[in-house]
């Protein structure tokens, strides 16, 4: 009889649902085997009794096998081929002898039993090893009662196999999913269909974990589920990453909303071609998005800045550094507007820019106010010296004397009444008087007229150091007497530079150096204070005043500053 015929005979005489059992004594001799076991190995009932077990199960070792554990090995069929077996062993004693009952899992679908013979045994071993090493596996009966779990299930759920077997999956229910979610799952597998989805479970210690789950129903002859195989992959880290990404996306959306509401935003490629503009850009430039896309920023060039300005800009961002500055642009209707601009390069793997993000804030009103202040300062610079004397007298003798009178009144009141408001009024009056002293001294050139440039500077530095508590080192080499305008220019610029040091530098040391060169006089005012970013600070009134004074005598002024390292002002005046 051939193998298929033998199996067919056995199949006709064997209940499909019966578990196969073999009883073995401690010497490995088969004492009994039921009809199902004989069928599995290709024998008639009774033919296996008295034979050695390793004839049918070459890998079996009764003394090292773990009792009660599901074991996978290979059996030897009567016709000579090997096939896969899953079994467990129960040990017991009868009289003085030890026996072992080997129970094989029943195979209800005979077509599957036949098809498994087509697999190579090594492949089956590898498949089970890979599955157990990477996957959470569980079997339940048709009522959902857990009948088997692998070690991975126990590892992730933190329950032992004994705690899980005989329970249903409510033992790891996290309460996260809705009733409708669970009903849909049960409805699907109850209809014999495979269910796939992501489930959040709760481990024994109360921690939560996510699993990507596939539940496969095993059907009986009538097409009804008789048990379920659940295969799960832990995806807790993946879900955490997804949640973080969702939060990041929400934060980015909020940031984009805030940026679009307050800023002019544009993105260009490495060549400067516009790829994105926001609504603010269109509103202020008065160009539509379609008119801007695919163009470069020359479309809004006002012609105010020279070529060197834009050369320096492109050199900065092309090297991967951020550029900050103020730019005057022209809108579609011909009107001009100013923007405080920051251009950020985005770098590729080779640290080369592949696109640029430009963020701008409109500062047109501020620039107009600065221009008005600059015009006013230009007028002040150009007034005659006698007018300066008049202003100085008015400041000192008029407003100053009135403030002195109020300060005396406040002091008298403090002797009669103790109130915090009087202290505040005294501090404010004193501060205003000091400011007026500075302005009065700045406007008064009499010391310069009487003493000359160098003595006048020394006299000013003594008073400045006493008042500001900043020690100024003065180093001068000047043999030539300059014209009145040039000396006044040098004197005023030193005053203004030192005033800025007192207000902003936060330092106790400064240096003033004057050197007579071949055809010019160089003046340097230096400090080692806080410094500032030249590109991010606007040209205020003080800087404009110094520049105008230098231009008036055909001179040149340069400012060098490094944040947290100090500032240097260099004035060159021709002889």
C-alpha cells in the first residue's frame, strides 16, 4: 500500500479531533500508542507497541525534555519522510516504574497535514525560531480563552504563561479602545475573516504597549472558527514617534500661523528664484503670488542699495551663514518700504545651501522717524557756535536751575515727610539734571576755543571719568594744529563715542588714541565691553551724527564691533 493510500485508510478510521498519544517507559520502549498516533506515523494500531521511541522520534530525549512545555521536533514517517511535530510530555509513576505520556496536538484539517509534508524541515524550524524571537504569539479557543502563549508574549506583557493560560485577552485590556472597536474586531473574526489593526494593551506592571495585530481564525469542517491565532509585533516606540511627530506638526502649524500673521516670508532656491511667499509678502509688495513665483528679488529692488551691499549679502548666505540687515524695497505701485531682514541658508549633506528662508518685518514707519531725527540732528550740527553757547546757557541757567529749585524743595519735604514718592521724585530729578549737564557740556565749545584740541580733550576726559567711573586711557601724538571745524569734529565724535560707552558698553575701561599720519589724523575710541552685532543694529541718531560730522570735513568713520568683545570707532580726518 502506498503512502497516500495508507493515510487515506487511517484517515477514514480515525476521529479527526482526537489528540495523538504515546506511552513510553523509562527505557524509551513504547508501551501503548492510540490509533491517532499510529496514523500520524503511518502505522496500523498496535504496530508501534514494543518499538523504541527514537525509531519514530530520533531527536527525542526523555530526560532533558521539559515537562508540560510545547516542544517542536521532527517525526519519522513509516515511508521514510520527516515531518513536523508539536507535543508536550507528562511524567508519572506506576508502581516502581516511571512512564512518560507524549501528547501530540491534533490536526483537524487533513489537507494542511498533507501540505506540510511539502515543506523542508529546516525551513519550518527557522520559521518557528524567527516567529518566537520577533513576534508575540497566542492561541485562543473559539470563546477567546487563551490556550497557548509564547515567551515573547510573556516578555512584553510581563505575565507568566501560567497567569495567562485559561484567561481571555481582557487581562491585558488597556481601556483605550471603544466598545465599538472591540465589537468590530470580534464580529470580523467571528465571521471567519482575518482582522488586522493596532491595539494598545496594558502590561502587568501597569505600563502600556502597542501591538500591530493580525488575528487568523482556524475553521472547522463547517467553516466556523474553532480557535484563533493572534500574531502581534510590538510598535510602542513607533507609536511614540508618531505621537511626537503629531505634536511637532501641531507646533509647527502654530508657529507658521504666528509667522504668517506677523512676518513677510519667502523661500528661494540656491539661485535666488522664489518658490514660496506668504500672504504678508503679497500684501506689502502689492504683487500677487503668481507674479512673484519663479522670479527673483530683483522684482522688488528699489535701487537704494549699491552693488557692494548685495555682493556682501550673497557672499554671506552662500557661505552658509545667516545674514541680517535692513533693506529698502519697492512695491508694485512704485511706493517704497523698508524691511528688517533675516536670511537663513538651509544646507545639504555637503554643507552647501540648497534653499534660503527670508523672514522680514516691515519697519517703514521707524525708518521715516529715524530720517526725521537725522534731519533734525543735521540742523543741530550745522548751527553756529554762538547758538550752541546760547542753547547751553538756556539749558543750564533755565531748565537746569528750575530743576535744581525743585530738587531743593524735594529735599526740604523729605526732612518733614517720609514717603517713597519723594525718593522716586528725587532720583528722577537728579537723573534729568545729569542728562542736561551732558547735553550742555556737549553744546559748549568754550573750553576747546580757549585751550585747543588736546587740552580740551584732557579736560573733558577728567570730568567724564569722574562722572561715569570709567577709566579712559588717552594716548596722543599730534604736532599739527588743525582747522577749527576739524578740531570741533574730533572733539564732538570723541564725546559722542564715550557717551555711548557709558550708556551701553558695560565696562570700566576705555581708550582714546590720536595719531598724526602722513596725510591724515587717525582717532580711535575703543572699549572691551558688551559690543553688538553690527548687522542687527540699525543706524541710530548717534551713528548718523558721527557720520555727518566726518563727512563735513571730508573725513571717514568706521565702526568695528564684536558681541561680548567690545567696540572700536576709527575716525580718519585729512590734514
